[in-house]
């Protein structure tokens, strides 16, 4: 379908779909939905709120000065976003 946000990881990923595009797909399926492409700490909450069940990241961890700490922050941010939409972590 397309990346969630602009991404430098894959040059041929296409135009970003954003939260609105992800919400359209969420309305079409009950299958697990993962936001990928340009996802990081600043926008993963929007992806989860739009209906993503999870995220997939590369640069958000690999480009971090401390990949382990970045992974923990991402995990915590996903749990927070899920809690905000009424789910248990």
C-alpha cells in the first residue's frame, strides 16, 4: 500500500499514506495491521491511533546513538498509544 511516512530506508517505497490512509485500510480489514516506513517516536502514536496493531522500524533503531535505549522508548511509546486507545499493553 505504501509507507506510513516519508522514509529514506527504501527509495522506491512510494508516497506516504499517513494516519488517514492507514485508517482507511483499518476499516477494510480485521487482520493485523502494521505501520512501516518512516515510523519513529514522533509519529508512532498517530499510527497506533489510526488503527495499526504494531509498528516495524529500521532507522529509528539502527540510526540511534543507543539502539537498545531507542528500542525501549519505542516499546514504551507503543504501549502508551495502545493504552490511550483503551487497550491493555
